[in-house]
C-alpha cells in the first residue's frame, strides 16, 4: 500500500469515529428533547449517512 492510501484509510477511520460520536450525540439530544424528533429515527438516519460517506471514501481509496 502506498502512503497516500494509508492516509486516506486513516482519514476514513477518523471520519467513522467522529461520525459515531455525532450519531450518539444526536440520539442523546433528541432523546432529551422528544419534541425534536424520534430518537431512533434520527440516529439511524445519521448512521446511514455516515456509512454511505465511509463506503464512498473507501471505494475511492481502493480504485
């Protein structure tokens, strides 16, 4: 593996870690304020966006 692909994978891992923190934070905030939305729906939507972004980055790194 080249240095650039290793850096891209490290950035993808960092994106996943930060994204999971955001998903957990959104779930907590929405749970504390139920008027905002259903907590599970918001957390799952954010997780889906995170997974989509991670897959896109990984596919770009591989090709």
